[in-house]
C-alpha cells in the first residue's frame, strides 16, 4: 500500500509539474490575459462597467483578482499566479469529488483524472469554463451518489452547493446542465423532492446574494451592458455545419458512440455524467460561437467518462487501444495551435522593437490581437473594451435588421466611435488596426473626431500574423 501511494503521489506531482511548466512556456488565452488587465486597472481605481466596458458578469472578472493582487507585492507576474490558482482549483475539485465518491466502483485513478482536467485543455487553460468545470465536479459527484441512493459525507451538500453557485455565477447558461441532471436523478429515484435538495437551496441562496451585489454595486451591467450584449453580441454565431464539426464537438460524438460500445459498463452513476455531457453540448450549440473553451466542461467530462468505461471493460479488448489513440489525436489540434503561435511570434517580435512599456491602442473585433502580447511585452493597453463588439454586432445585423431598428443600431455604432475617441485622447504610443478582411482603420476614419486624432499618427509598417494583417501607426 505505501508503494502504491507513493506511485500515485509521484504521478500526481508529475502532472502538476508538467502543467506548470507547459503554461509557463506558452501564453495564457487572450480572454484570461484581458481579464487580468481588467483587474489591474480596477486596482488602479478604474470602475468595472463604467471605465471598463466588459461583457462578462462580475464573477468572471473576480476569478483573476487574487493573481492580480499578488503580482504587486511579489513581483511575480499575475499569469504565474493564475496557473497556480488553476492547478489548486483543479486538485481541490477532483479531491472533493473523489472523497464524495469514495467506496463506489470508480476506476479512474486520481492522477489520471488530474491529467485530463489539467492537460487536455491546452488552449483553454484557466478559461472561465475551466473554473465552471471545477465548480461542477463536486456537485456531479453528489448527483452520482444520489442517483445510486448511496451514502455521502455530511459536508457534501454544502461543498456541492458552493461549487455549483460558483459555476453558475460565472456562466449562468450551464443551468441547463444542472436542470437536466437534477431531473434525471429525481426521475430515477422517483423522488421529485430531490429537485429541491440541500445543495440546490445553498446554490440558490448564494446566487441571490450575488445578484443583490450586482444590483447594488454594478447596476450598469444590468441596465447597459447586458441589454447591448444580448442584442449585438449573443446573435453572432458560427455557421451550423462548422459549429457541429469542430474537433472538440467530434470528441463528444465519439464518446457517446463509445458509450454504446461499452454499454454493459454503464452502471452506477455514469448516466448522470452522460446526461451532463449532452447538456453541456446543448449549451455549446445554443451559444453558437464554436470556440473550444465553450465546450470545455463537456469535453473534459467526456474524456473522463470514456476512460472510466474503458477501464471497466473486460480485458483484453481490441477496441480499447483505438479509442485511447483517438483521444490523443483529438488533443493534437489545440496543441499545435498553441505551439504554432509560439513558432510565429510576429506581433511579439514586431512590437518588441519599440521597447517595453509602450502604450497601445487596438482597433479590432478580435480580442486576441492585443492579448496576451501586450502583457508579454510589459506594454499597457489603453482600450476601454477588449474589442469593438458593439460595432461588430451592428455591422453583422444592419443588413438584416428592420428599418425601425436602424437608428438604435446606429446609436450603438456611435457609442463605439465615442469610446474609441476617448481612448485615443490618452495619446497612446502605438495604434494597431486590423486591416485584413474588414478594414477597421478605414472604419475608424469615417468618424470625424477619431479621424482627427489619427492624423497625429504616421504609418509604421504592417504585421502579418495568424492570417491577419495589422497596420501599425506610430505617434508623430
């Protein structure tokens, strides 16, 4: 037993070390980098949803507050603290879930589960959905127990309720997955009172308190940001055929097919996880953006449940090696994407020639254009918003909108022009405009106030990166 424990501990330590080294070597996702920047600005006194136009709810921003706070006294970059925070969150969630499931027929070792949760989401590490997964895991473990009718620790409902509240505060639409699992458990146990289980009351109470905080401290999120985002940002969708054929979506199909192959191993609470996977996929389709991190909870659960089913299957089975190999192959595209970006660091190299500590303004619809490159270089973004999401929404909707809606859409367009003029008034050292596909520099020049400010800049080259051409303007 001590030898087994030592082996498991070493395996877990190796997974943690590999995770830390991997993400110290590659940049964190652009969304994470931007939200770290948001927190740094808030520490400097700027106000969320007033000085900073952010579409995420407050909890999504608060996820990265501690790393931003720790950066200042320690001198260690907030990105490094974010890696530590993510690893700790994953281990805590897996550990609690394992404790709740103690005594069941669970086969996946702790170190393997940690490897899936920490290493599989290469390009989505530390994203908001990563923390949603952490919040869901203890609650899913308790749902598994309730489905089986087994005993669980007295503290489990409190832990599950708190984790569930965290998940829904970050991404409320995962309530669909919660509802689907809760209905399944209640129907299976023929006890509809389980819909009002203790963990759900705790979650509901915490979400009410969270809602009151938003009403009191961030009313602009409810009155200005949320309505605009609902009208302009949420309707932006990937075409259905592309949405359903993304590599991360293929993983869901494969695992559901594997569930048919391993149907004799679907015992205990595994149906709970399968329903959660399908519901997470439905959430991904409803959002319609096609981004891999939107499906992160579903793909991670799919990998975990597949491994569990494969480990339960009688050996030898010829088809065990093929699915495992397929899982590895599916992990290759995001890995190549990230390391491909490192192999072609055009914006990093091009901007580095101006020296560190520059102030930058980006004119783009792509949050990834300025993040994380600005923090890698120690530069400062002056944009009040991570991207021109209102103008992007207007441009996408104006050709199909009713005539009566056009004045409202024009109003949103003018708000982005005004915000851009406000940001330019700080006289940033460099302005970088996305000019391939849609020419955002030409768009900016249509506004007289913005055009007048841009006359204080001269062209200073073009950066071609990731299929996008970026025009650089330098302050005269």
